[in-house]
């Protein structure tokens, strides 16, 4: 069962893009163990977060039913990641009283559940928490509720980076040794880059 702290946070997985650089729909590409990329990302999030929301495009990938999982369509997904992120935040805003929301990328299936738990432990309504590995900022980013309105204003291809820059004084870097916070999938050969579960 999620702890009280975990029930005060939710996850929003951005899965509206199909991956033009990949050459096909990478969300349904299979990892070496046969599991689909998006399924693994969702499964890892569900291990920790009380509720997981997945924002998709009209080209929706069917996910295994779970009472703690909600998948929905962004009508503006074709405008870019910023638009689908804003639509996702708007959807969650009216359905959750969570004080913080982790924004996950659907093509980053190797982030450890322990890393999600550490982000949750550091989260608050007025803090933005980012995992930090080898001098690099990783994903997911945990946005306190105080910054959700800024996310609502996003559009186009720009993601949450502008919000991070605007509120740099509220940014907390969480050191981690989890390589999964930096590993995304852009090309078919990337499917084998991650650690073996």
C-alpha cells in the first residue's frame, strides 16, 4: 500500500508522441524481455504512485486496466510536447488534490521505483525536484502544485524547461545513482541500453 506521502503525489506520463526518429511507434516497441516500452514505464510508476495518469494522442495505445491508472487523449497533442503536458496537467488538476505531480516520459522505462520514492520523499507543494546524476538533470521532474498553473500555459514543442528556469530558486536537485533517469529511447538500438531488470 502507498504511504501517506505517496498518496499525496501522482504521476503524469507523457505518451502522446509516437517517435518519428525511432521509425515506428516506440511506445509499443519491445524491450529485450518482451515487454512493451510504455507498459514498462507505467508498471514502474504504479509500483510507487497512488495514481498514474497517461496522456496520449488520438493514436492511443491500449493499456492493461488498473483502478489506479487513467489514460486519456490530448486533443492538442499534434502541437507538441508542451501542449500535451498542459492538457495533462489540466486533466489532473480537476481530478486530484495531490500536492505534487511527477512528470514522466513514456520512453524512459528504466527509472527505478526507488528513485520515484526518493523524489516523492523530497516533494512539496512549493518545490520542484529533479534527479541529478553525473552533473546532468534527469527525469522525471516533480512539480509542486504551486507551479501547475505555469505548466498549463505551455504549448508547442517546449516542455517544462521554461517553468524550471522561471522558478530556479525553488529547484531542488536530488542526487541519484540511477542511470535510468538519463536513458530514453530515440532509436531502435536504444532498446537494449537499459539495465537488466
